[in-house]
C-alpha cells in the first residue's frame, strides 16, 4: 500500500517525540510505501488533487534506557515527483496548528481526493468543522463550565463568579496564550484586552479545575475508540501541563468516567470523519478535542510498552 503524510518540514520534526514519525515508521515496517509532502505543495489540476511529494525511508528510533534514541541520519528522501493523491491508499493530514487561511485552503484542495479511492485522515470537512476548542462545547455532559466571548464585561463577571478561570485563545496550540485568571487580579482587564485583541476576537474561558495540578490527560482515539493515554503534569511554577511547555509525562489508565466521555464523542467523531483524535481531560472533564495533528503516541508507547502507530496503520489498511 501507499501512504502519504502532509507534514511540516521533516527536518524540524523530533523523531523521539513526533507522532507523525511514529506512524510513518510503522507504515514502513509493515511493508508500505511512505511519501511526504506539505500543505504548500498541494494543487488541483483537472479537478483532481495533486501533490509534489517525496518517498522517504526511516531508520526507526530505538528505546534505550527508557528514552527514544534516533540515529544521526534518521531519514532519507528521494526525488520529488508530482502525482495525484488518489495514487495513495491513505493520506494523513498532519500539519501542525494553528489553523490559518492557507491551512483551510489546503483542506479545500483535499476535498478533490476521491474518497472511494483514498481515505483522508482526518477528513477535510471534519478539520474545518472542528475548532479544537469550540468542538468540545457540544458535549455538554462532559465539559466543565465554559463560556466563549470577546466581551470584557462578560468575561470579568464570569471570573468574579467562579473565582478562578483559565482563558484559552480559540486558535492556540501547545498551551500558547493560555492564561490563569483570578478574581481581584488588577491585571485582569489588561489580560482580557490583550487576549481578545481589544474585544475583536472571542476567547474560551473555563472554570479552573484544581485537578489540573495532578495532570492533563491526553487520550488517543482511533475511529472513536480509545487506544491509549498519557498524563501530562505541570512542573515548577507552571500551571499548564502541555509537553511543549515542559510538562512531565506519566503512565495513565483510562477511568470509567473517561471511557464514558469517549463513548459520548464517538458517534460525532465518526460522523465527521475525525478518525485520529487526541482528547484532553482534567479531573474527569473534557477540555479540548485535538484533530489537526494530535500527539502523544511516542510517550504512550514508551510508558506502556505498546506500538500505537502500528495500530493506526493496521486500521488504515482496512480501508
């Protein structure tokens, strides 16, 4: 089989952390062709989506003393060729957020991949529908108290009512721009003004969950079913648990409450073609649904002795 991955520049990826690399390695080890391209290398000709893509070969990482170790030359690429994406059996859209206008245009191009020939993971229409913050709001029994607003008055009144809250930009990633808000803070107005760009851009505000100090759990879902989890725990004075801001990772089980949340999400994720998803749960509450390029596979594999990338590719082989 042939698999294409739309990724950020491969030389910038961390092979010991990046989920895209884990899946590409798994595809290679299962005997498939692996090709890479970028969102900027997509086009439509004759009503078909094309990509300038390169074949890639990997020297897989190895687990040494509890950490992933990569060879100095961990990948090699071949000559770039322009070919229809329909030549592939599956195309994985794995460009990192934020979701910019060029990113959205790339999803429009992916609409011209014939789904009867090639599965796009995740579905372009699903990617457009699922803002990673807003998408969670429809699961009212799973989320904490949440508002979305650009009004300083509304946000301030909410924070004063709750006592403490967490503000998140709707287009943020990797913990960027997330703020802890507290009633009575003399900087509250300024933080809201900066985050909302003087009331021009809505933000999400969620009640602060004290359980955040114990970790922010990432659960990986494949076609709606949970296949693994890792806990991301804040370190030092940082209140965010994101790995990108230094959160440490720990082995995690999936609780009955978390399984129930997964069951609540599954039908909607399947309907929207969101096949590979990472959800974030704090203290039994769903806080985000990550669909663009969810990560966590390498950490789960290392801690649990599994190979989730292999599970994903085995599922993709089924068409």
